[in-house]
């Protein structure tokens, strides 16, 4: 069978068909490419223009808002500074030439600067933290090889004042503490952020829609106002530092708060630091121990014990308790601090309990309640819970559930042991006694009415009658004592405390003491609450009444003067000169008790 050979005509026709096919394919591909390029370059379906724009766009430098005290005194603000660098690949001058131009402006040694500029580095640091005026002079030199890096520096014009309230802010590491941390979002919030297009060298690209004013005016976050009063804060810090030095104490705090609205007017913490020199501060100085550390409050806690018993109907204002001077619970002996001078006080009232800080009386008050009754009221007071203060690092404290209470535990809680609190927790709890049984969230930031409704809680923790009774008892006990807080012009409701310190990480107590006092005034219309804690004093007589109470007195008097608080104690006036000779006018409405000694608890 022979082969079928194609003619030349058939071969050419087949070739033409293939050629036409490939031509159609090439035309189709070319058409697709043209359409694709049209969509990319003209229609920009993949937003390449926007992507390119984003590559050369940077958010405008934002300065943090300032922080003011309640009277408009500036406590923190931003300061713009510059770091000056040399970029070696852009050198148009020799190191010696650059040094000759820069040294006079930067007040630097010319030879040393020339050596620095001659380093074999891509980017050479010349000088850091240069103020705006000096940076402007460098910029006016028009040196292409010199780069100015704008940076943000936080400054605190009042130095160490209210350091633990303000905290600090490190823009380089974006690390903050205190209000600088909790109010971060607001301090950095701007009405409208400005995005600028820049070249690779950082120069602004001006387009038709670029706002020249927006490129030159710095963006600034919102400022905030604190509840702190700088005058009261100063008094708190001065008096705290004075007693710490005098008594050679380990640490301490003075907190002043309005119990009606939770606004903290003064908040001194020792040890402290200067937020302008944060790098020199130790961890101990940086830590706000009044929020993070817990301690057994001692006798100041007796106020909550009595309040719990009255709230549960176990006590009344005129109730009597048999104080035997000492008592044994589950094999543990408990006795009054003044047992050696008052071995058997006998039947005492609640005024005596507070005035002489009776441990036995407090134990019996605690045990008059069931464990659940006592626990539930303490829980309402916020013991074992965070207060919600607008500062970071708050601890919950420690209040064991009643199922874990032994009789000795229950008894110990009665006079301030077996329970651990933070300083701010005690301030919040006692504020309820001064505010008709309503506990208000402590706070250091002034809020708008809308913000306050969310962030500041008002909780009725005990009946108003209970709060009124405890206030009357505390006021009466101070009024008939020789306590330093028995003020001439104001009725004061207060309780001192002296507690042994637990050995950290171990069982048992050390030889150190925590002295304290907490109270409020004027007792008829409380406007100021003060808590003083002095930890581990080691000089002189160490009691709440001898260490913490004098600080309370001075802070109270100065605060009353600053706020112009109206006195609520009116001394009786003699009718005639003859009457003065017979009887000196009393300064209180309560008759002093006979043979009263200094309150030492």
C-alpha cells in the first residue's frame, strides 16, 4: 500500500491555518494584557496607588495630653526633643568640614566630633535629647547628611510630687505606670489624626489636598484633670517624710479622700521617686505598695467589727460587754494591750471599747455573730475585693471564706488579725461609715458626669443608722480621750491601730509593727477622710497614737484650712468673769472621763 503524500498546496494551507491560530492566540493574549494594564494603571483595581501612598505615609507625631491637678496646676506634660544623626552614605562634606559647621552650634569639641563623624557606621549618633531651638539651628545649616529624629519626652514640673499617682511614661519603650497607664487612651486621643506622605528621607510630599497648617502644627492628645489638690498633696508628703525620718520607719502613706464622692485629694507614698529620672529609681521606690501589698490592719479594723455586729442586730449603741482583760480561744491567749495597768476592766460600753482599744471586747463582739453574718458584712465593705480605683496594680486583699474559719480565726478577725487588706481598701471601707452606709469607689481622675456614672460606683453596704451609730461611738471615744486627733474645732471620728508584722513567706510575726489611724471629720457632716500608715517605725514610743495620730492631726488641720471647712465643735461660752474663775469652758459636748490615759493602740 503506497503512502499518501500531501501536495505543496495542502502543506501551505495547513501552515496558514496554524499561523492564523497562533496569531489569534497572540492577539487575544495582547488584548488581555492591554486590558489588565488598563485596569491596573488607569482603573487601579488592586489599589496599587493607595499601597504606594501608604508606603510613603506616616502618622503625624502625637504629643500626649497634659495632666493637671484639680486647681489647674500642671503635673505632667510632653516636651519635644530631637536626636541628631549623621547618615554616612549621604556625606557631601568630609568629617572635618561637618565638625567645623556643627561643633559651634552644638557646643561640642570640634576634634572629638570629627572623630565621631569619621566612624565606619551607616548611622552615627551625634547628640541626643536636643531642644527644639537647637535642632532648628542645625536644620538651618542645610546639611543633607544630617538627620533630625523628633522624639517625645514626658516631663513632670513638680518633680516627685504625687509620683505614685501620676506614674511615669517612657515613650521609647512605651512603658507606663500610674495615671499615665490607666489614662493612656485619653492622653493619646486626638480629634482627627493626620497622615503625611513622606519621601524616603522623611521630607513631606505636598499635594493639592495637603493642609500646610496640619503639617506644621503638632498633634496633641487630650488633657486630663486629677482630683488631687497640690496643696493638700504637699502637706501629706511633708508630714509623711518628716515622721518617716523621725521614727526611722521603713515605709508609709497618707491618703486624704472625700468620703462622699470618692475623690482622693492627697495620696502620699513613701518610698517615692522622681518620674523625671525614672532610670535612677529602684523597684521598691517604683512600687505603689499601698495598692499591691497587703497587711493585717490591727485595731483600726475594730470599727468594721462593731459595725458588722450592729448591722446584724447583735449590738446597740448602749450595749455592755464583760471585758476580763484576757481570754483564751482554742488554746490561744488574747489579752488587752494595757492588761498590766487594767487587768480586769469589767463591764464596758462601746465607747470604752474604742477609746481603750479593747481586744477582749472586740473578740466577744466578733463571736456574738455567726461566721456567715460576720463574713457577709465584711464582704459588703469590700474586704477581699478590689476597690476599682483608677490606678494599676491593685490587690484583692485576703478574707478567707467562713468555711475555713476556726473559732480562733473568727476571734482574731475581730481585732484586725487573720485578715489582710490594702491601704486603699481600708479607705474605701471606712468611707461607708462617713457616708450614711454608702461606699464610693476611690478615684484620682476627675470624670465627666457620663464617665462618673460608669466608673464611680455608689453601693449601700450597711444601713444609714448603723453608720450613724458607729460614727457617734468613734466621735465620743475620741472626744473624751487625750488623743492628738481630738481637735479643738472639729468633732473627729477615728480609730488608731498598732499591729504586729507577719514575717514574709513564713509563719509567725516579726518584731516590727505597723502603726496607723483612720478617721473622718467634721463628724456631724464628714467631708474629709484620712488614713495614715507608718510601717516599721523604730525610734521612740511606737503606737498608733504616738506615731500615726500626730500626722493625722497636722494633715487634718492643714486640710481644713486649705478647704475652709466650717467647724462643727462650738466651745461653750462663759456668761460672766466670775463664771470663768469657777469653771473653765469645755471644748467638747461630751463630758471627759476621769483618769483617762493616753490612747495607745
